[in-house]
């Protein structure tokens, strides 16, 4: 797409925003304008989908919060795949600030801290998630794994037992416990 054509499209999109009283700058790539089939953020109050501008009711709406949350979690995965653990955690921290009730993000943050070797922060993250949903077997499992890495085996087994009790059919939890029992020098049956 030529630069002039892109500018025309941006100006075309920008006019309705002016009519609606929104004067913020719009940053958008040409491929997003021409091929947007999923929501593409234009600014804090509007998004583009299927080449139409759609307004959120207000910039603090739940829909906008969820959209921002998922964009941050998705972006964090990009950084993790590239090995940028600090950035991975930063994006997840921001996501958890937006929707603190979304407990799965605390699993991801905890794993990030564990990768960095910051086990206390990992445990803290898992505990934050458990405050929201104490029935999440994955939170108990990863907390147990981290405690085992810290050689706090009795606490680790308590967590792993809770994960197994919540989801007894999940082999990953029983295999994880067996592996940790072997690592601790306790014979697994």
C-alpha cells in the first residue's frame, strides 16, 4: 500500500473520531487497516474491527479492560519466547493490575519468577492467585514445584497433595510428586 493511500485511510478513520470528540493520535500500521478482522486498538476509547470504528462505552469499561488484559498477556508470551524474562514479567504485572481477579495470570508470573530464580516472588505470585481461587490445582502444583526447588519438601508435598486432591485424574500432578519424592530421597511407590 502506498504511503498516500495509507494517509487517506487514516484520515478517513480519524474524521469520525473527531466528530465523536476524540482528538488523540492514532498509531496504526497499514496491514492492520486493510486486513483487520480482529479488534485493533486505535486509542483508549475506540477500536477497529472489520474496517469499522467501534467505540467502547468509556475507557474504563470491562470490555476495554479485558481487551487490554489479553493484549498484555499475549505480548508477554512473545517476550518469553524470545527469552526476555524481565519484560515477560512486566507485561504480566501490568495485566494483573488491570484485572487482578484473573488468577491464571498469577501462574504465569510465578513461572516467570521461578525461571529467573526469584523463588520468593514466585511463591508470592502463586499465593496471590490462591487468594482469588484456592480451588485452582495448577496454582497448588506450581507452588509445590517451586517449594521443592527451594528444598522445602514438606510444604511442597502439602501443595502437591492439594493439587492431586482437586484433580486426581491429572497425571502431571502425581508424576510431579513422584519426581520430587525421588529428588528428596524418599522412595516413591
